C-alpha cells in the first residue's frame, strides 16, 4: 500500500522538528544485522537486515572469455531481483526499472572503487578469466533496499572462496572451494543513500519515509574518496543541499563502517 | 540385503536437521521457512486479494497462484534468474498439492499468491517448498481443511528409502535411484505424487506407506512451528 497523505504529512511535520516515528535521529541507521555463509552452494553469501528490511546476496563464479577491451581482467556482473515475496508492490516478470537501477548503481560502486582486483582474476590473457556473478534478492522491503544490498555485496565478497578450476578439463569444480579469497582491496566501498524529504536530509528511510522522498543521492565511497554517485527522482537539489549531503556522508560513512566492520573483515 | 546409506541414515529416517519457522517475512500476510537437511525453502503468502487480470477471475471460487523459484546461487552451477520449464511445472504441481486443503470457495473472484524460493538446494526442494507454503497459508489465516506435508520417498538400488539427498539422487549403481515426491494430509489423502526411476508396484506401495508415516512426523513439526508463532 502506498503511504497515505495523512501519514505522510505527519512524517514531514515530525522531520521538521528533527524527529522520526521510530525515535531515530535523521542521520541514524536502524539496527544492522549481517550474517555470512547463508547458502552453502554459493561461493560466498550474506544476509543483511536493516530493521525489518532484509536482503540476500550470493556470489557465484565461472570461467569464461574476457571482454575484448579488457583481455586480462575478470568480469563482474551484479543483478538484483525485487521478489514479489518481499512486498505486495513487486510483481513477477522481467526486471523493472527499480531492480535494474539497484543492480547498476551497486555494480558501479564495486567496479569504480576498484574493490575487486580484476587483474588477478585472469587465468589466461585474452582467453580465460573468472566472472563474478553477484545476485541480490529482496526478502522483505521496509525501505532502503539499496544500502542493505550494498552492505550485503561487500559481506558476501569477503565471505567468498574461489572454487577449484581444472585447467586440463576446462571445468570449474564446484563444491571444491580453494582457500583463496577473491582478491579485494583494503579500501572497502560503502554505498549509502541520502533522501531529501521537505527540508531534511534523511538516511535509511523506512518504507513510509521512502515514499515521501523527493530526491535521493546514492554515494559509493571509501573514507572520503567518492567513486560513484547517482541522483534519483524528479526534484532538483541546490548546490547547498548537495554539499550538505556530502558533509553528512563523511560522518555517516564512518559511523556505519564502524558498526559493520566486524562483519566484513 | 538392506542398502547402506552413505550418511548412515536408516531407510525410513528423514534428513537432519529439520527446522520450521513461521512469520519470517513481516510484509507478507503469512510466511514460513522449512529446512530439511541442506535444503532451505522460504514461502510468503499475499492475499486473498483482487485478482488481476480480470479475465482470469473465477466467480465460483478463489484462485491459488503458486510461484516456485530457485535463487541463482542456491545450487553449484548458477541458475539464470527468471522462470524455466522446470520451475513452471513445479509451480503448478505445488498449486495442485495445496489446493485440495484450501477452502477457496470462500473467496470467489479473489486470488491468493504463494511465493516460494529456495535459498539453498540439496534435492527435495519441491517438498520443502510445499511444506513451507502450507505453513505460510495457515499463518496467513486462510481457512484450510487440513495441512499438507510433503516428503520424497525413493529407492536406492533395491531398497525403499525416504528423503533422498542430492548425492543419493545421483546414485547410479544397481537399479539406480528412484525419486517419488509425495504430499499428503495427516489423514493420508494424497494431494501430489510424482515418480522418476524404476520400481515395482509392490515396492511403490511400500514407499507410499513409508511416506505416510514420515508426513505425520513433518505434520507435527509444522503444527509446532505454527503454535509457536501463535503464542508470541
């Protein structure tokens, strides 16, 4: 159900006073829970909960041909499915825009930050490289699937082990994982989203709050270095507002990172 | 001679652990998780609600619409997201397995959606999915005549066994492996049966009897999980 106008007006008048329905501050996340290794046939997997929002992320790997423009680099593919299981708003069928955007925004966050050392995923230049499939599924949507999925991707990548590869038979031996992790950089990118509701900038909105969002900015960054960014929705933002979001990101990034650090080692 | 199972189970022994949990998805009207050994299924029920498209409405009774799916990473070789011929068939089989116990006549022109996903798969996924879906329907408060419980009976070489895992399903020596997923009410009514393999009718009858006992065992687990959420 779409949030009613009367609820929306109340949420807005609360935000004007710096308050939220669940007593959080505007820049405060809900309780973050991360669990890794939730599916044993995946090379890596994670479950992330932000309050009532829940996503699953799984990593599968396969050996294939590199792209012609990057013959010595592994491939990366991020896909997301917003399952009808997770909300009455989602329907079966080919992925619609929100699922496509989610996958692409997070793909860029991982790719542009150079978090994965794709050159180490090359088996034979121009012929064989590892492809990493990152699949995101929503299990319960109570707002902010985007940030939950971003955390899940990091946790699942850190959790993953590369499977054995039989070079003679040219076959991946699934189920026989090596002790080798996916080559990752120490600089962990976190993708965090900021919503403009009225004159307030809010993080980690619930479903009701997200419905009121006039504009959102997703920033993929690591300790002050921004590597991906996307503004969504129709309302324009002033330079002051963007600056405010950037300043907020510096602060919130540190808090969230500290909060989840132990889960993503 | 009795076939020796690699994991040391007796022929009529179900895989461990069996876990059942109700109310795992807050957005859904009803939801449940069912784990049998290494197979984990989750299910969510939305409805009864307006049935779209309109031309599919049934003025005599409501419609149960099931959707079975495996998450891409639930098996060793990644599955491409989206429906397949296999998942389409299992979705329909699941509908047939559940419909006899759901009192759809109370909801003419309406639809009840059941979404089933495998988080981790090690054979017996349709059975785990049906078990989770039955609990989710009950949790949603949909009037039902009974629960249903599902289990795969089977045969390894010459021995009738229960609840094959993936490794056993791929068994090829002797007479090989036969897989017989069966869904029953606790009263012994069969709402679903399938068979792949090679078996005599005498042994099939034996397998069905074995499945009947096991489905009662599963029924008790489902009932307990439903009561637990009721008490909260």
